[in-house]
C-alpha cells in the first residue's frame, strides 16, 4: 500500500485551454476534402442549390453524431476502444474498428501530404517546373507526352508520380517520393512528440493558417479578371438538381466524411477535457465552422478557377485572331478581342470560303468553366495551371501548398490520435516505453507501410484506399456508435451524462435525432452507398500515354486480386464488431456457468453479497 | 551610255524581282508582329525598317559564309503585306542571278538569329521565319536541383525540433526522477489528477449511484 506509483500511473493529459481543444477539433474536421471535394460537388450539383441538402445533412446527421462523439468521450474519459468496452463489452469491436480505420487512413493520407510537400519544394524553383514542357532527348523539340497533354499534367503524372499505365504494373520505388514521405512523417512526429501538449501548440498554426490563406486567395481571386464569373457560375442555383437522389446521397456522405466521425480521434480529444464542459456548444461550433470552411474555401477556389477559365478563353480568342491575321494578312493587332465577333461576321459575309479554310477553335467561356476537377486533380493540375497565370505565381503556389499541408496535417492529428490513444489506454506497450518512443514506432511502421504508395502505381493505390477504406467502414462504425450509445447505454443514462457535463438535459431535437432520424439516415445512406458501388464493377482512371484517346485517362476495371483487396479493406475494419461481440457472448456464457457475471455494467459486482450456491443452500 | 546603264540596272532589278516571289523554292516568308510584341513602343514599319532588315540579313550571310561580300542588294524582298509579312531570297554576291540554297540561308539565319531579333527589338515568336523553327533553349539545370535545397532546409529544421524536444523531455524526466528518489514521503498519490472523485480507470464504471437524486426521496 505504501508504494509510490510514479511510473505506473500516468497523469491523463489535458488541454492547456479550451481554445486548443476547439482548434484541434476544427483542424481535425477541416481537411483537404473541404477544399477539393466540396467545391466540386457544389459545382456539379447545381451550385447554390446543393447547399440545401448539405445543410439539411449537417443539421440532422452531422451535428447529432458529432455531439454524440464529443459527449461520450468527455463523459467516459477514455479513448475509443475503452469507451465502447465500458458502455458494453459487446461493443468493444467498435473501438477496434475505429482504430483500424484510423490506421488505414493515416497511412495513405500522409502520402497525399508528401505530394503536397513535393510541390511546395518545387514552388521555389524559377520558373515553376509545371509551367513549361521539358525538351525531348535529342533536343529537337518538346517532350511528346507533355505536348499532347499539358505541362501541369506532365509534371504531375510523369515527374512527380512517374505513374505506370495500370495498377498491375508496380514500377519501382521512387526515391524522391520516399524522402518527401519521410519529411511528412517527421513533421507529424515532431507535432505529436509530446502528445496533446505539442499538438495543442501546433494547432495554433495548423488550424488558423489555412483560413488566412483562403482569405488572401479569395481577395486575390476576386480582384483578378474573371474571378467574379467563377463565383457566379459556382453559386448559380439549378433547382432541378434536387430531384436527383444522387445529390442527396453525396451531400450526406460529404457531411459525414467531412466531420471526421468514427475515427476515434474526436472521442480521444474530448476525453482530455475537464468533466464539466459544454460539449453541446462545442459540437455545434465545430460542425458549423467546418461547413463554413467548406463554403469559404469554395469561394476562394472558384474565384481562382474563374480567372483560369477567363484566361483560357482569352488565349483561345487570341489564337483565333492570330490565325485570322496570318491568313488574311491584316495588319498586326487590327483585330482585337473586343471586335473579334464583328470581324468574324464581316469575314463570313465577304469571304466565307476563305474563312472556312482557317482553322478556328470554338471559344466558349462556359466550356472552360465547366472543366471541373476534384481531389488531387484540382490541387495539382488545375490549380497549378491557374497559379502560373497569376502575377507573382511563386508566392501563390507556396501559400497554396502550405495551406494544403496544414489542412492535411491537422486532419492527420485526428487519425494518429485515434491510433495512439487506444494503445495507451489498453496498456499494450511495456511500462518502460516512453510515449515518445511509442509515437516514433507507430510513425515508422506507417512510413514503411506507405512505401506502396511511392511506387509507380502508388496513385492508383491511394485512390483504392481513399474510396474504400475511408468510406463504407466509417458509415458502419458510426451506425454502431449511435446504436450503442442510445440503445446500449440508454437514452436516459446518456441524458444524465449530458446533464452532469453541461448542466442541462438534451432537448427534444437532439433526442429525436439520436433515437430515430440519424440512425435511419445513416442506414439509408449506407445501403444506398453500398448499392451504388455494387452496381458496377469498380474501375479506375489510368494515365496511359499509349492510349489512343490520350490525353484522356483510360477507364480500366480493377483486376480480380485488387478487387479482393478492396473487399478486404471494406470488411477488415468492421469484422471486429461482430467478432468481439461473439467472443464476449461466448465468454460470458462460459463464465455464467461458474459465477454470476452479468454483462450489464449497471450491475456492480461488489454488492453481490450471496453467491448462487449460498442462495440455493439457504433455500 | 548613261541610258544603257540605267536600262541594265532596271532590267537587273526586274530580273531580281522575278527571282523573288511567294512560294519561291529558295525563299523564306518572314512575318513580324511588332504591335503585339511592343505595344505602345511599337515603331512603324517603313522603307527604312526594310532596309535594316536586308542589312541584317546580309550581315547574317556574311557571318555564315566567312566573309563573302554580301550586300544589301543581294537580299531581294517581295510580296510585302500590311501584316507585316514578306518573302525574301538571297542572291550570290558575285552572280546576282544565282540564288543561295534554302538550307544555307536557314543555317545563316539560325546562327545569327539572336542578332537579327535584337536589331528589331523582337523575339523568335514575333519575328518569324516561316519554316525555320526557333532554337529551343534547354532550361538551365543547376547541379543540385533546387527543390533538394528547400527539402534540406525543412528537414533540418524539423530534425532540430525533434532533437530539441526529445532532449528536453529526457532532461525533465531525469530531473523528476532525482526529485522523487530524494522524496521520503510515501503518500498515496491520487490516481487521476484530473478526476475530481477518484474515478477508477480500470474498473467498470459503477452506474448504480448515478440514478440517485441529489436529495433522497422520503
């Protein structure tokens, strides 16, 4: 009894102040998807009209789930595995599933950050390497692959990824990507070294810097020619689109994935809070800020894209003017862009035959605005092309890539915390191992595993992981989370928890959402999502220079072994839910035969005065 | 006598003009885009500018041929348009009825392209010789790729940060250990400093008391 427990029991870490906690949660939820997925969805699904299903999804699905996770973490003050085990041993698998998903996502997500770093390093080069084509081998012309596509495409697919024509050809390990990946993991490690003490300081920068850059980009974008055109195009509502169920599905999945739910990271972060903390306000704040970030980012991105479309349109018209001037031998600059249409009309009237022989491109601003992209294509191809056209392109490139890096880094914090906290809670590591060493080990293992993504086929694998490991399992886990808390722990007990923490019980809106609306919505989304995925054999876009329609990407179906891996990625994390439940049931039945062990945690063993045998004897 | 010379000159220039025509096999078409290139600073294309062009081209031929006496009169120009574009052919210095080969002209122009461009304050794109592709300049590649330098700087900073943080945490732990080993007190430290009521971490949360009202019912 007299032993000092200095090394055995550690202090549970806690936040220095509320701001750190909020910034960490906001940073964890605001990630790359806010910048490159939401604007694309907004544009594809009728601009301003998309905001309606999006906001409905936020209010009825996003906020309740977020509130639930923050509340349960704060009340039970444990990481994801222990939280679910303490609600009910049958639910232990939910925590394990969260941890496995965090592992899978953490591995591939940092590869994207490695690519961002690569572009960041190259933004210091003068001229920007993606602005011009390199010469071919015998210096007689430009590289063929580059000429057929564009310099940005070439730089992304050839010089960065050195991509193979399909996923089956692995290619070799690319050293330049390996060292960028190493730097990404080193940065993650330096932020995570002291747990939330160091993250708490890091998020002052990583969570706030993106907003600063987005503001600057927005101002710059709106002052460039064509910036406002891009905005008008983005937000012009097309109300017809609301009749399409795909829109609603995408809105709901976007909200869900955008809020980083079911990773276990948010549960861990809120478990470091003081016991009495208004998590309702926190949840609403974080959820609303996340959606506001998405909308804000889409304004910035689309003003720049509007500028890009206008520039492309202007150069298209200039090309046509040059062709006309050269063919008809007019004086240089006689035809200006303003009078271009008049001139064409005039020439059509006077010499239509000649006009027909000139090879004129059809220039339409709408076509250029319609060229949308999402994901890595938006950041590394479309946006880099836009940046080249802007005056002072180096600064904008540097700012943009640092913003992407900080956005992704703060999301990585959530994923890594979802891995580390359960390991520490379960005390899986030996006592002598300090936290710094454990973090280093986890980072190193993840780094080595991510080598797959640095090979020639790496980009295809990242797409596999992001489409399948980071989607369906999360929906399933979230569904079990909400069922587990509301029906496993009980709505009454949970209300008491919230009363204990915030001083007031949840109102009818939250209760209705938790008990009925959100689980039903989750189930519908899950079924619809899986249904749509299952309808077609999964295929991917391959960059194949030998393809006859090059530079268009070739749609190839995934080979069978890749398909098996996809199924594995979907099933592996969630298989622990039924397995653990089964294991606990079997174990409890075995134990029940020997002693009274109830699975119900409400039953406190210390008050079992009479074992069953004594009771029988008495009777 | 003078009259005969005059007629001869006229004939020879007429003859030269016949050598030069659009689509001539040994001629090149030249196209200038002065307004596009120079904007407000553009000069007007007139006879003097044409003279300069012929003189620079003669210079180019002289440089290429190693000193042969090319003169302005050896550069024959025709088919001028308002664009500004025209055709030219080069006649041999000694025999004005013989045209210099297309390939020789091309080589001469390529060799002195830079000088020709700068005489007119233009570039390869605004002073075009149709059929003579501009010389592609390979981009300058320094010995160490620039991105590796930036990478080195960033990694150095991050590595230094890691070392500093690890060292400070090791130092802190040693300091704590020294303090504890000198501490004789055997006090039961609270398990969880953040828990107000000593909530035991490795037990099952005891729910049997949470339903209690703060005030027990009578």
